[in-house]
C-alpha cells in the first residue's frame, strides 16, 4: 500500500518529466506534499537515530556481560586448577 503523499509526488514527477498528459497540479498541493514528505523523512531520521543509539547501548551491555562471563570462567578454571 503506497502512501498518498508518495503517490502524489511520483505522479507529479511523471507529469514534470512529460510522461503524463494531465493538467499540472497546483503549486499549493505540490508544496503541501513536499512539506509532508519532509516531515516524514525527518521523523524516520529521528527514529533511525534512536534505534542506532539503542543498538549501541545494547552492544555495550552485551560486551560487559561477555567480559563478566569470561572473568567468572577464568576464576572457575583457576579454582579447578588448584584442587
């Protein structure tokens, strides 16, 4: 399912490139569609940034857990070697 703004802008671009014989859309409609598209792009960029930050945080937590696990294993090996 295509977003109405995307559909409108794709149709506008087809008209602009001479691929569509229909009447040109009003500049007001084109401007509104561009503003909507920009708002959606900015929102997606913010979501992507937040997801990357969360991924980085989880990666650091995983690295800390791996280090703790390795330390516990090392201590257990030392304890077993001392028996």
